[in-house]
């Protein structure tokens, strides 16, 4: 089972849609407000398979190809649940095929 980390910019209702995985939010882990570099390092240290974010800059701040996890960047029209929910089927397909060290983009 893949272990996913939802960045703090992702609405928490997404977790309810990803029941086939172990899903944690930044808030649950007490990691709110930490810088992106530290977030990625902590996610790797905790053996997360995938970090899901809407932060379009994150993939350029660290070399993801060197990391033992994947990064999925979602691009909803707005960062509100009603705009993210339609992305769930495509997101699940991306999660299922994601390989460590890769970056994926899910567009609305």
C-alpha cells in the first residue's frame, strides 16, 4: 500500500477519497508552516511514497529524481474542494502508476 502525504495547501477532504492508500496530512503530523526543503526531507525520512501538492514551485526547489519518493502537483482552477474533487479519478490513476524519483502533473 502506498503512503501519501498531502501538503498543507491541499484541502483535507481529499483524504477521504483516497481510501486505497495510507494518507496523512501535514496538519496531522504537526508539520504546518515548515519550509519546502525541510518538508521534502521529512517526507523522505518518514518513508512517504508520494507527496501531493499544489505548490508549482516545489519540483524546482529540489531535484526530485534523486529522492526515493514521487511528487504529484495538482493544478485545480482554485484551491477549493469543489475544484479538486473532479481531479480525483485522474489523481488516483497517477498515484497508481507513480514511480519514485518522478514528478507528475494533474490538470483540471
